[in-house]
């Protein structure tokens, strides 16, 4: 059957009401009506590298005055980063900011209510658990975890502590993605039959830090503390500063890019994880000593565990070696597609009249409309200097710290993307088809548990 303009108008009308309500919370307003709103929320920074200084701090500062938040301390193991980080924040705020050597010193302070965490990929879960166990709310960069042990540790800590945690999968705070999620869940899109995702760049310097690696000396940091639960190895400045290129400090493409995109699959469908994953790839061009692949193709099977005949496939590909195709997220149903790059719903690829008639069916075509319509009232950017998605996600966390509501990118969302990530890591390391055991919450590869 054809999905006509009536359904389109109904969806847009419902969507407009939803986002008009959401817009109210994103406008300047008095927080005096919320318990504790007159108390300033004092925030510490954990890890003051490029992501923190380039995105999270600007996003935070865009709303700090309005929501009565203030940065008071910087924790970083490298003396250069903590001193430069404190000076950077002080230059933005005009207020004194204290540099501290590590998180033990940070949480020993009584003037830190919450923290922003942007440390190395493998540290997020443990640093997040450490924060909530110390009684602090936290904004924690993605990925949540690339081992299931760390994922379970972090989720359990958040549940037990009852603290507010926002994960850095910022699409969940972006209006066009929120509208796409609502549209799919309304049933108007139809069943998902395929998802295609790409993240392609041509950047030999991506995740490289040749300008700072020579300046990091072991005596200026705490290498053993940096390693956390990783096996000990001698100090390596590249693995400290270019960690995304080296396992077990990161898996590279899956840790950094796949989790953003696969997270939308879980969100849009309500499915908690893939049924299976296979992966292939390698280091095909940038042979600079890295261990993590510069090219990855992974295929995910999604659907109900008790109904193997129902479901869909996600094809994911990413490369550093040629940027053609860019970043794409394409959702297909029998009636058309959602193109998240263009933020549009279209009938492209849907069942046309001629093909339908040949099988005694009716054509099945989606209406064409923009997912950016009717969300103009919602400000996602502010004047932060950062990207709009991060700004929106940061604001949502800050508001939830006030209201004690569950953030858009909750720990459960982070746990789900961690399962998909851990399954992908297992597929890369074993070459096997990987599944997940819901009873034990463990990744299964080659008939055994992948730790």
C-alpha cells in the first residue's frame, strides 16, 4: 500500500508537538523551581586533551552561566596537559582552576560535584565507574567500553550509585535523529530491511600526534596509573598520545566511529545488540607502526533472538585511505529510505507500481519530506564554538544533573553500543562469526568466550 500525505501530516504534526515540548527545556528559563537549582554545580575535568579542549569545554561553557555550572579543577596525569588545561579554562572563565595530579586527588576535594571525562578509549568505563562510586555525576566520552568486563563494571556502578551519567553518543540529542527515531517507531516507515553505514576519510595524520609525542617524557606523567588494568609494558609516548592506533588502548575505527553509528540502530529499533557480527580488513596503506586497521568492513545481523527469520542486516565500512562516500547512514524499508546525511525521508528504492502489479501487490512508496522540518525552534548549537550535536548532548546532561532525569544517551545506551563494539573487536581478533550470550552477558567467538 502507498503511505500517503495523511500519514505524513499526522507524523509531522505529532513530531512538531514533541519537539515544541522539547524546545521548552532548551530555552533560557529559571531553574529556581527545581530543587537545588540555586546551588552552583562545580565540575572537574578528567583528561584535558584535544577532545576536551576542542569540544566538551566549549559546549559546557556555552551553558555554564545560564545553568549555574562552574569548572573548578583539572585532573590529568601529564603535567603539561593539566597545567595548560587549567590555564585554558581560566582564560575562558576568569575564575581560578586547580590542576591536580590524578583522580584520587580530584575526588578527595569537596568542591567537585560532577566531572567531564575524555580520557583514552580503554579508560572510559573505569574512570566513569570511579566517578560515580565517588558520588559524582559524569559526562563520559564514547566508547563506553571495548571489553565486556569494563562495560558490566560501569553499568553496575551507575545503577548502584544512582548518579546521572551521559554517554558521548551525541546523535541521541540531535533533533533530526530524534525525529527519525520517532518516525521509525511510529510504524510509518515500515520494517527495516537493510542499513548501510560508511565513515571514510583520507587522513594519514588522523589520530597521530607527531607535534607532541617528542615532548612527553615518562618522568612527567604516571605511566603505571595510565595503564589501569592493561598488561604492563615499558613506557611508550605513542601509545599514550596516539592510543587510538594501538590495541588494547583502543580498537581504532570501531571504538571511535562505529559506536556512533551502530548506536542509532539500537535506538531506532529497540534491539539491544546484534545477533551476530563478522568483520574483515587490515592495514593496507598507512604502515606507520599502528596495530589497528586502516580499513574495516563489518556485517551485523539484527533481529529478535527467538525469531531468526525476522530481522535485517547492517553493512558497515570505514577507511582512512580514500574519502569517497564520506559519512553515510542509510536506512531502507520496502517503501523507501531514510538518509541521515541529507536528513530526508524519500521513496527511493520503494516498491513501484509495475513491479508490485506483477505480483498482485500494491505499490509501497514513502512520502518525501525533511527530518529538519518543524524543529527550527530547538536550538542545538548555542554560541559555543563546538559542534551542535555535542552542544545539545552537553546541555541535556547539565539539565539532567539539575532535574535528576535520565539523560538522552544513558548508561543503558552505552552498554548496548559496548556489546556491539566488543563483538566487532572479537570478530577482528579471531576472524570468526561472533555471537552474544544474553544469559551470561558474554561475547562468544569460535564456540568459546572472548574475554
